[in-house]
C-alpha cells in the first residue's frame, strides 16, 4: 500500500496507471481468470489495482450496517442508487479493506488522484456521502486489491498473462459487470477466439 501513499498527484503517474489489465486465456491463476483490473498505482517498486468485474456476495446496505455507518432502519431507507451499489471483489490482498474508485467531482483529504479524472478513496467518508446521495457522479467500490512486487507485473505481461489498454471511464463505471470482460476486449478490437495462450511473437 506504500505505492498509493507515494501518489501525491496525478503527475506522479506510472506507465500503467489508469490502464486496464485484461487477463489472457492462458492465465494460470484462477483468481484472475477473465479478470479486468484497473491499475491504480504502478512504479519501479510494484503495482496495485482493483478487479472491476467480480462482484461480492455482501450487499452495500449490509456493509454500511456492519461498519456502523447506518443502522438497519436507515439502511432500509437508502436511495435506490446506494441500495443497488454493487460491492466488488477487488483482489486477493487485504480483503477486509474497502476502496472506492470515483470521478473527481468528489474528493476528501484522503482521496488520491489516479488520473486527471479518476480518484481513489479508502476512508468511510465517501461511503457516508454515497449513502446520503452526496457522493461522486460515478463510483465503484471493491473489497481487497491485487498487488505485485517490483518487476512482477511487467514479467507477467511479457509472458502473455495480461493485455493492457487505456481505461475508458464509461467501461470502468458502468454496471454491466457480467459482460465487462468481453466488452472491453471488443472496444479495442480484440476477438477472444484469436488470442494465443502462448507467449512469443510471430
């Protein structure tokens, strides 16, 4: 998580910041099969990102009650946008910790810029704001994250584990989680049937 603390401004961006990582068919780690990851921080020291196309069983209103942000009666009266807010499985690391990716129309002191338009906030302030209908225009919440040590992600990309492309906010934030993997591939003109599972170049 030190990677995030080093991100004081969007100007301090790493090469893969604000990119999608798309798992290739040959992905050997089942936790990342057909995963799309949004890279929040990337540097020589490693990388950190959130899986955006796997949902959690826990419902957002229940999570707010568990965290003591609302009581059960208040949770019942949540606006539809908060009631239907999907909690995603952000990755296998630190799965009890929550992260919210969101547009920059909402920021608090702890918000970290990922790009010129996207921020990451990992404090309960933003959950309170979303539950009260005062949150950002677009947001997604995830529990846990995906992390890589120095050079590890670059090595996985070189071995054909991941395809990368610039992240598009509409594909990042839309609620169609089930089809997100196929739609992101289609948006860059990639046909899954034509993807090789082997590393190397023709």
